[in-house]
C-alpha cells in the first residue's frame, strides 16, 4: 500500500511563505504525476499544481508566479513552495499521486493552510 503524508501547513500572515511537503511511503511505485489540490470551506476541491514523472510542472493561473512545485526523488517527497500568500489561499491542501500502472489515485490526509489579512 502507498501512503502520502502532507506536512508544513500552518498560520501565516498575508505576504508570507510556507513550504508544504508530500512524502510517499509504503511499496515502491511509479507515478505519472504528483498533484496538489486545495479545498476552502464551502468550496469544491480545486487543482493547484502538478509535476510529472519527468519533472514538467503546471500551475493553476492564480498561483502560477507565487507557488513552485518540485521534487526530491531521493526522499520520495514533493514540495509546494508558496510565497506571497493571500487570504484566499486559505484551504486544506491535499497531495495526490496517480500510479502509472493502474492509474489509481492516492490521496493524503491534507494539511491546513491559513493566511490572515
């Protein structure tokens, strides 16, 4: 079984920065992409950023110049560096991994990010 564990969330003032981590553990697996999603209270979960197996990255428009997704393969960890945070970035952030062989999607438990104005 594969487990994804997010960490790094917290309370930060507007304009501040946070780095989220998504650590994969369990059996070895190959993934097509690792994605970050977020869900604000009363809203649907939305995609934020993605990194493919070969390192290509994509971002939702509102975070494109502020967030950076990168991976440390040796640590089986993907990070989301968030800068210039805004109150509207407040949400629970989830890590998602799509397994290559099965296309099964694994999810972490989420980490809360709260940005105060």
